[in-house]
């Protein structure tokens, strides 16, 4: 069951002016489920993206990179299919990804280079192009009939719940809307300059600033979550600015720019955390905060060493306060000159370790009390500097093995 995560209310998800949504049931892998999504963008909209660093990146990732460069961000449509990742598919996979963009372009009257394709599902299988083409036609004709909740449902794979979020703010007296969706539950350790994430605002944002922001936002959200440490072949995060609200942000110093960036980042963090809360087999949502590091990269290395340790993750699942496993992970995280006498470890408010060993006041009963919670914070203070970062992860349960053992069946 997801950890403190529920299906979003439709009424809480805001339309974004300049963007329309269409979905379809194409039967790409399973019958009677939404598995094709089209987001149509009004002329003048801009888009920027970051993608997986996996060298076996999927065909749609390669085409997205090409099309963003060719169109200079002037994108008019996004196409998403679930059920087949179109990864590990060679030249035929690239041809199929391009053909899907051509199909969308014919339906919408735009250029194929103005379409971004995304796929998620099983790797090493080819897209069923006849079914996908039919689904594209259905989704195109349904544009405007679907909302963000429908969109979130249309991109799910092993997700148990759709993931969507919205925020509203006012800039220079004008209302601005933000809405987005994400998907992912396993093979989650985004490394993008997972999961799929799409975030849209009706503000206008200049292309250079949009490209800068998409990286900054990813680094504070999707690049700070992990379920199992596996970086997918298809990870993509797209930031869209339609400009339909009449609010325009050209530079980071413009009025309202900081507020818009903060709201976009908070929405992306909510979507990223939803992936962890719905992690395959997850029963615990774990926040790992590393402080007093010499650099953010050093803090992240320590946080991920803890988050990726099977021993740590299984201890959390069992509510077993075997917290020496956390210290061991800190020790092998790659900080070669770490002075362990400067390290402090906290589990929620419980001070577990200090000066290289167990805190004199720590008792195991206190650790076990915290470990039984559904949400837990691990805080590591390295005593080396002023940098910090936060990573969100989950435990590792029997169900994770079962889900992934049966994924293709």
C-alpha cells in the first residue's frame, strides 16, 4: 500500500491555460486501461527537459533531445505511451519513435519536430505501431475532454495510484497556475542531468531561463529520490511554459521569478515524493538529511549510500533498529578523509551516535519506537562544512521482490 498517499481530487487539479489533454485506451499491453496520452500546447508555448544519463537510453529519449534542439523549445505536443518502453530496440525503435511523432503531427497539423515522444513499460520490446497509431487518433480527437487526473492515469505502469499536483500563485496581480503529473514505482534512481515527470505553468518563461530552471528543479526533486538505485533507460522530466496567463518572466531577477521557481520546485518535489511513497512494495517513507558537509555533492553521496543500502532498507522494513548499518553506509560513501569522531546520527529526534560511537543516552527502545513509524527521518551531521542535501527513499520489502519477479507475466 502507498505510504500516506491518496488519489488526487479532480477538483484540486488546476487546468493550465494553453494546454489541452487527450487520452485513449489503445491496448498496447493491457486491455481496458488508459495507455496513450497527448498534451497539446498552444502556439508560443516553450518546453525544456532533462533526461536519463543511462547509456542505453530509450529511443524516445534520443528523439526528444533531437526535437528540443531542432525546435529551439517551441514544442506543440507531447505523446506518452505506457506498456512498452521502446528501449533496447535499436534502429527500428528510433524509426518507430519518429513515426509516432509523424502520426501526432498529422493529427494536430504541426511539424514532427514539434512533438516530444515518451514511452514507459517493458524494455527490449518493440512498440505495436498499429495499436499506438489508433490510440494517437483517439487521443487527438479527445483533446480537451480529459483532465490532469486522466493524464496521470494514462502514464501508470506498476504505480498503484495516479500522481498529480497543482499550485496557484499571483504574480503582479495576475493568477498563475501550475499543474503536473509523474509516474514511477520501481527502477527509480533518476540521474538526469523516472520515472516520467511533466510540469506545466501558464506563465511565459524565456527559453534560456526555462532550460536553467528545469535542471535546478530536477536537482531538488526528481534527482533526490530513489526506490531501488536503478536508473531507468527512459527517465524524462519536462518543464512547460504556455504563456497563456499573460505573465512573462524573462530573467531570474524579474518580479515574481523567485516565487514562480519556488512554486514549481515545491510541486516537482511533491510529485517526486509521490513516486517514493508509491515505491514497489514500500511500507515506509524515509527522509535522509545530510548536513555539515563540505559540498552538496558530498552530502548527496552520503545520503545515497544510506538510501541504497539493502541492509538499511530491509532493517527499516522490519522496524529493526540495527542502526550500525547506517554508520557503515556513511563510512563507505567515498568521503576518504571523513573523521568519524565528528559525525552525529539522529533517527527523528533520537540522538543515536556521536564521537565515533553510540550516544551515551541512546537506548534501543527509543530507536525501535521510531522505526515503527510509517514516516522516518534519518539525519546525519558530518561536522565538515556548511553544505546539506535531502534524499527521499523507502524501505525494501518482500513485495518488491514479488512485483519485479512477476513484472512481465
